[in-house]
């Protein structure tokens, strides 16, 4: 179910079992935009059913926050206009050529092109990995893309940040709401950490032990400092106040 945050904004909470992310919906008088595509056609099917059941608009635009599979692999299943930042799109086109048999997936972990956590979650979300389909966007942008949805303006901003250098955030000034994607999270691809699917209870502790790149956090917060928002929604956690987000980076 999509939860209402303001009259113009909703979000569909994450489903951790197969790492499905939070999905945001920004509605205007003319158009609506979904922020995050979901991680599979099955995920998208459920999102479409919920939108329809709740009488919410089918999105005219679907924008992804960054290239990681859980945010982008559902993109092909939307017949909406697809939007991504340039770096995200370049990576999606590269990943669209990846193979998904066990040996190819294991090789990518060995080469550090992918990580154990994502590999395990992909196997869980896709009992049939032949169904994996990755597509690029219809609209690709650098810097900032501003979309007037009719009475609601949505700004997609290439924020970078500590998680992934292609990260894009979705800012809705009139509602003082900011969708972060995973931009505020740690770098799960670049920093070493362990994931064991037999011990999922250790997942949060393992993530907590990964250090932030302080320089990247500073650059990132310098961008967020310029935005007037009261609440933000990150990729997999609940709604945070501005203060809670800033406090989460520690000293
Ligand atoms: Zn991510």
C-alpha cells in the first residue's frame, strides 16, 4: 500500500526480504512521477495493482535514483517515460549486457563488479533469472532536471554522496519533501563487508560497521544544505526528519 505523506506525495514502503526499495509517487494536476522503478516485473505488477486499488494515478514518468539492481531492474515493466541521470544510464546499459548464470555472477563478485548481498537477493527475487531485463532511460540528464507536474514541481538532482557516485535525489519544494534513494547510505560496493544469507540477522550490524567516506558526506550535505525540506525518505528505511538525516552521519 502507498502511504500518504502530503496531498501530493505518497510512498510505498520497502520489502526487505528481496531488497525491494521504497517507491515514491509525486502527483500533479497534469502528470505524476514515480521515483524508483522497483526491482523486477513482479515488484512492478504489485505496485501497479496497489496504485489502481488506491485510485492513485498511473505514473507518466518513472525516474530511478541510481543503477543498483533493486532500484532499476523493474524499469522495463513500466510503459511510462523513463528518466535517469547520465552516469546511471551509462551503467544500466553496461549491466544490460551482463549474464545471469551462476558462473557469470560468481565471476563478477570475484572481480568486484558486484557484491554477495545483491547476488543473493537477485537469486531470491528471480527464481527464473532468464526474466531479468535491464533497459536504459528515454530521458537522460546531467545536473538537474526540473519537471512541472502541474502545480507540483519535481527536481531531480545529481547529488552523488557516500553511497554511489551516480546518485540522484528527488526534491519537491512545494511539499518540502526529499526522496534520497540510497544516496545517504554507505558504499556497499566500494568498502569491504560480509553478507551471509544464513545469518541475515547480522546484516544491519555489518552495515553499521562500514565507515562513511567523510569527504563525500561533506560534499553531499553541502548540496542538501541548499534545499528546504522537512522530511526525507531514503531507499530502504522509514521517513526521516531533516535533523534525523543529518544526525545519522555522526560527528
Ligand atoms: Zn544502492
